[in-house]
C-alpha cells in the first residue's frame, strides 16, 4: 500500500492546478508591484513569500508527467518557503511587516 505523502508529493501534476497557482502568483505580484511602485507603499514581505510559494507550486504542477521527481522537489521547496514564512511570523513578525 503506497504512502499518502508519496502519492501527494510525488503524484502526477495537474495542469488546471498549475494555471490557478501561476495566475495567483502573477496577480499577487502585480498587486504588490502596484502598491510599491505607484502608491509608494513599503513592500509587505509576507506576500513575497506567498508569491514565491505559489510560483514554485505552479511550476511543479506544469511539469510533464515523467518529471514527477522534480515536481515533488519543487512542491517540497514551496512547502518549506511557506512554512518558513509562518515560523518567521511567529518568532519575529517585524521582519515581515516592516
């Protein structure tokens, strides 16, 4: 019986999910860029973590089916990025909110 983590992390990529993740990353990056460049606001660093996590997940889901190992590594990297954001938020929140 295969492990649930093995099926989830190293499973076949989903093209529809890739589109959602990549479009979300682009929309968040555009919003962040607008507020920083046009409005002159200070960047909200937590959003940068979310953008990079979503972009890594989107790239992982857009890989071809035979590249399941690389997709799994990208998914794990995205998870590490997002979990590190949570850890930073609880330990030193001033680094993210600046």
